[in-house]
C-alpha cells in the first residue's frame, strides 16, 4: 500500500493499522499523529485502519522560550 509520511512517498508491507505503519517507518517518540489532516489519539492507533493514498504527518513537540 502506498501512503505519504511527512511529505515522502512510503510503501507499506502487510500493514492494516496505523501502529504497524509507524513501526515500519521507524518513527521515534515523542510525536503526535495526523492522518489526512485529522489528529489521531495514540489510544486509537491500533484500531485506525489505513487506506491507499493516506497522508500521515508526524508532529514532534518543540521547546522554546
């Protein structure tokens, strides 16, 4: 299945849910997740199914002052 992660094309292998996709992408904590512009709570990553062409954004917290 082809999706986009942080603006880059990515091919998933045998993936059905968001958690599996994040593992294949080797996403590093901490981050928040949005799919097609909609925030997905971490508690729903195991049950959120992906579709061909989905766009995933991983958003890392930024500290400043």
